[in-house]
């Protein structure tokens, strides 16, 4: 479940970072929603390589540990409500959904479809599911009452981030500005002037085509077809340098790799990302499910051990001064190897690989 890094001696890694740092004098990247996973406040959005997206909220302390909405990528695809349970619902019981004190939906347990292998219940009545979804976008707090063999429970969930999560789903599935969008209905927002859309391979700068063209090219392996949208961005760093991030190679079921380049005078220099390994400092050439945070000046990566995101490797890199210029600096790295269905959105319970426990800096 951990991505395999390139192993480098510390001196070699430092030299590599210094060489890259000399290429870029400043860095203020713009956000790019190229990731297939995003955590927005209390809401998680996870999309497969086929662009089926789940938006879910969790409560690890109760039997009903996931409440989510799922939608495939097809035009006007239905929205399904799903629940992931540690114990089956009691026969003859009902599941009640209350938002900000008002009951929005009550579903008999017999009306759900049940996948025992996944411990998952789903419900797809479109009038009722869409009404519940609309209420979650407008609400602040969800309470779900349900009964299992252990008794009746009412579980609370925060709805903070639902609207932004729905917009992210629309962006990933290409629904922005369409009538079938969940939230981003109407005209698509204009991109900032310094941001270029890399939705199609023919939009990739000519200087980068060598990374995609021909057998053996570093980013050419897309399992037979280039994804549409490709996923990526370009942004002005200063008057002479642009930063480019693009999908690079085949994705798995829930992990997509992204590579980064500095463009100077039409030449592209690929940027490594330092990591810590069991053997010491190393470097990777891709960030999985990457996204930019312009305010924090960081790129983050979440390599998921499995689709629901309860395990894997998380890393954050700052763009800052390295030597005489700017480069990627590892800010934090955490790992969780056990896929146990327990979610910790703060990641405080995940093993911190970097900085080390004794590092106070």
C-alpha cells in the first residue's frame, strides 16, 4: 500500500534538489482539481478511473460509519444513497434522516439493496434521494437513526463541505455548466488567466510531447487510451517560468499519478519530490491523486491503500527555497498500513514518517 520510491543517498538527494532548485526562482502555483480524491472539511470525494464518484461522510464511533452519495459518469446518471454498516440493519426497521432537526427521509430496511461482501446498503429512488441530497447541501447537521441487533442508534454527521464536494464531483465528471450537474449548474467558471487547461493530449505543450509519444515514453502508458479529460494544469510562476502538472501514466482503480515540470524558455525540466523511506531519504517522480493548495504553497498526495481511503500514504510538499532557488521540500509524510475501516480525517493516528518524532522544526 506504500508507493515505491526511488532510493537515493542523502547527498545525492540533496544535490538533486539543489539542481532542480536552480531552475525556479519563485513559485506561486494555482489550484488544480486534477485529483481523484479530495477531502473538503468534513466531506470526502473519491472517484475511480472510470469517473464513478462517491461523496461520503464518516463517523468511526458508530455502526453506521459511512453515509454517502454515488454517481456514475454517464449523462444524467442516477444518484444513489449508500450506507456502510458494521452490523446489518434489523428486519422490519426504518432508517430516518433528519437534517437540522427536520426529518427529510425515512426508508424501510427492506427497501435497500444490500451487498453483504461490502457491508453496504444502497437506495436509488431518485425523487427521494435527490431531495435528501438537496437538503444536505442546504443543511449543517445530519442525524441518522437506525436499528441493528445491538439496538437503536442515532448517529450525528457534519455536513460542512457538501456543496464544495458536489462541485468537485461535477468537475471530475465534466458536468460543470450542464443541466445534470449536482451543484455547478449553469455557465462553467472561467479559468484564471495564468492557468491553462490540459484536458486533452493535444493541449500538452510541444516540449512535453516526448514524455507521452512513443513506446517507452515515461508517461505514455494509459492502458491503451489517453483519459479524457487528461487532468492537469499550467501556471505562471514568474515572467520566465511556468509550472506544469499532468497525469502521467495509467491509474489504478483509485490512484492516479501526476508529474510536474518547470518550463523555462520552452524547455521542460521534470521535478522530483523528496520522500522518506524505511532506508532513509529518497525521491519519487509522481504524486498520486495530487492537488495544489496555492494559499499553503503545497502539493499534496494521497496514495490510497483501497478505495474508501481508510489506509495508504499521505504526503505534503512545500514549494520553498532550496539552495539558491525554489524546489519541492517534504513537509509531512504519514502512513497507515492497516485497512480497518476506521477513518481519521485529522490523520493524527496515522504513523508520521516525516518529520520524525524528535524533530521540533
